[in-house]
């Protein structure tokens, strides 16, 4: 029996197709090279310059309003994972409204068309945790994938990345079988989940390159709580230790294409210190030292180390005397300055990183305060509070801790 096409010719044709696909695939994925290292970013031009000086070579931003970062990053020698914000159903966006979906699509494609040739552009980040609070995330993920496909058509030179929350194995297994137009899977990962991420990816059957789109220590949704519900925040020293270990581990994982510690900047989320690598006034911390070292930069004089914190009790009566202390040290043994501040417990608590209102500062009568201890009178109004402790060395680098307490 004679074959119309010899097997050898069939094989050659198949090889040519594969080669053509590889050549047209985004080079940022297939080119050999080190992991993308940088941070998730919210801030101004000065803080972006500090990020570059710390050794970051890639920056991840979230929204089209952050397009100014492209020009600044180019000037600083950095690349950008440019976020394309997709509206969330929990904010009222209707993905079953064809007109609204079309308007969002057109706005995204117009933005891509304007910026696709920018020399600082590295990849497109399509959405961020759009599935938050959705009973069934799959329809939303399919929409993200559809938009990623349109973006790939408009700009085949840069990879697309969809970003999801790390919500467990069921979600991972679903992600393994969907979303072929997303070249990269971005996952926001916190605490110990970073260390078994490669194993969980394999078990779920996820084979595409993965970016840890946010890396953070223990989140407020994961932390232990006081009996009245206040989550307990790690000290800056404990957070820095996490970044040291997690970044070193993830650097060895071949499937991990990039890692972005969260957040180069500061934001109110449960507290004003929970997630920022910097303080609101821009002060460097042990966390910013840790990521700088991981990127091969030089952090300079280390931030102070917190060795322990304590408060006399968890619950006090109104007007009672409260004593608390911190055991902290500068690496060079020089004196430290300590700031003590009482704030009401946050009540404007949101999900998915939505903006929160900072709680009010509470004026208390201070009986004594030095670099290691404080005594003050409990607020007259019953309720939950936090004592925030900020320790600074001679160079202005800061260490942070806080102690929740309740007044009855």
C-alpha cells in the first residue's frame, strides 16, 4: 500500500510547526535566564528609584493608572509586569452584562495597543484575584483567559499572566485544565504555603511557568487570634526571617519564573505595618533588608532586631495602668529610639487588598516611656486596641511590633 505522504515528511512537517510556535511564543518565557526578581509595587517615583537601588530588576504593578511606571522603569534599567485591572463581581461588576464586558475588553485592548511597544514592558498581568468571593471561580477564569487570548493577538511579543489567590488544591486542579491563553500562572502566596507550592503544583498537574505574584509572611486571615478576635501580627524580625527562607527556597525551583514580595510600599490592611516592606514614612525595615540581600543588593547597616515583646495582660479595666516592653537591639550596639502609640483596633476590614481606613490614634496618659518599656493609663472607652512599637537605629531604619489588648 502506497502512502501519499511519507512518514519522514510528516515528521518534518510536525517539527516545522513546533519550531514555528516556539519562535512566535513570548521570549520572556522561553529564553533561558534567571528568575524575575523584584517586588509588587505601590508608591511614587522616589520609592521606585529606591526599589531599583535595592537591586530589583522587575516591578509588578496592578492597574492601568500605574502606566507612568513604564517610563520610570526604563530610566532606572528595570522591566515591568504591567497590570491590567479587571473589575471584580464583589464590587458590583456584572460579567453577565455583555455591554459592560465589551467596554472592559475594549478599554484593555486600547491600553495594550498604546503600550505594547514600550521597551520596559516585560509581561501583561491580566487581573488580580478576580475570583474573590465567587462561589464558582471558573466562569471568571474563563473570561480572564478569553481576554488573555485577545491580548496575545494584539501583542504576541509579551506573555500574559493571570493572577489568582492561593485557595487550595481544588482550585489548583481546576486551573491545571483551563486558561491556555495565559502563558504564566501568577499565584499570590503567603506564609508556609510558599514552601510546598512546587509539590502542590505537581500534584495538581499544573505544568506552565508559575510566578509568585505576591509573596508575604503570615497574613491576617491566617494568623492566630486573641479571644476577642484580634489577629496577632509578626514582628518585623520574624517577617524578615520568612523572606530570607522563602526567597532562598523559591530561587531553587525551576517552575517558578519570578517572585514578587508584597509590598514595596506601605498600606493599611488590618494594621498599617502588616504587609508593607517599608513604613508609611518610607523608612527601611528588616524586610526591605532581607529582599535587598536576596536580590544581590547591599542593604547597609541592618535594621534593629526584635528579640521579644510583652504586655502585662491581654485584658484591662478602664483607667488601669498598662505596662509593656520590647527587647530590641542594633547590630552595632548603638542606642535605639522607640516610639509607642496606641490605636483603636481596625474596624474597616476588607477582602482582597481593598483600601481600608486607618483606625484613629488614641491619646493615653503616659506614665513612663524609654527605649525598652512603657507605662500608660488604659483608655476610658471600652473596646479593642493595639499598642504599636517602632524602634529606630541611628540610620533611621525601623523595627516594628504591636500588641493587641482589650479594655472592659
